[in-house]
C-alpha cells in the first residue's frame, strides 16, 4: 500500500532522508513509520537504510549502516499483521497490558521483541544484541560478515549437528529456567548460523513461562528442533529433553 508523503513542513535534511528511505522501502511505509525511521536517523542510531534483507507478512528486516558497521532494522507492518494471530501470545503477560487497536498490538510486538532480546542478553542466550526500539521499529545487532547476512539454519550445511542441536537446546533451557521465557516460534527458520554457532532470532511472539499456553509452546519449539536434527542423524528423545529443560 503506497502512501503519498506530504513534505511541506519538513526541513531539507529530513526531506532528503525521507526520500532515501522511500526509495529503499519501495514506498511501502506509512507516514508514522517513516517518521520513526527519520527520527532514528537523526538520533544517529543508523546512518542509512541499505536494503531489505527479508520481507514477511508481519515485518520487513533491513540492513542499515551505522557509524561503526551495520545494524538490522526490523519494521513491523501496521497494515498486514494479523490481530487474531497475535492476540493469544500476549494473553496473561503482566509486562504488557491489554490492547484493543491493531496499531497498539503491532507496537507491543516490537516492545516485546526488544524486551525479550534484552532478557536474552542478560541471561547469556545467543540472540542479536538489542540496540534501540521505537513504536513499530526494532534495531538490533546485524548478524553477518562484511555486510552480508549469515544464512538461516534451514539453509546451511551443519558440520557438527549434535553440537549445534545441544547448543540450541541449552539456550532453550536457559531461556525457560533463567529468563522465564518460551520463544514460541522456534524452528530452523528462526535460527541464524553465525559460522557454526546458532543464534536465535524473531522474538516478538515469545511468552513468559506463566502464560497459560507456555508449556505447549515449549513442547512445539523443542519438537521442531529435535525433529530437524533427527533428520541429520542426531537422536534426542522429545520427552527426556523436555523433562531436562523444565526440571533437570
Ligand atoms: N539481526 C539480524 N541480522 C541479520 N539478518 C536478520 C536479523 N534478524 C532477522 N534477519 C533476517 O530477516 C529474516 C526475518 O526476520 P525474523 O525476525 O525472523 O522476522 P519474521 O517475523 O518476518 O520471520 C530472517 O529470516 C533473517 O534472514
Ligand atoms: Mg522469522
């Protein structure tokens, strides 16, 4: 959905930046999102948006250039996010009060992703470092080398599958036991391989362990990982693994 941006009241520099962002984003952003991106530019959080790395239904992730290197900028989309898909994940989370409008829910998603990245950082879980957040935009550490993003677990050849599998499961346990969080969308599509080290991404939907569905989400996360590595010849029994994560 293309928006016509009124540029009348904008100073020259912002006008130019808006133009650059629009060029990169293919005019997909609404005015409010453009404003947030320009504010971040002006605050020096990044210098430019370079190109979209990936675009899904709920978010677009950009590579951005910063003073010292790169950052990943994840923009949650107001238009195409599914309210009904998102709502169950915030049920009973005391960190985030109930919301009614989709716009609020999308912003809450960004806040939740940022808070979860911070919690991972504190607990030593392998995830991108959080850098900044505002409204529907999350800025985080760019996972890549020489400006080229690393591939997803799904797309790489894993040299030592048992080690990678156990590293992910160890993080799932730390997440559950130390950070009281369940990722709730863990799969080889949400793990980026930094060389041979797995880094877990995509934290918007993650829930606290007190969420009524937390155990079911945990079971589904662990099932995805155990099944994937099972196909690579790594045998990890589901119930034993779950038991170790929750009580071991
Ligand atoms: N920090 C990052 N560094 C590099 N690439 C990233 C980063 N975060 C996400 N990506 C890329 O963007 C894609 C989408 O990000 P993700 O957080 O999974 O959003 P979605 O909700 O659209 O699945 C990922 O599959 C990955 O290719
Ligand atoms: Mg994802």
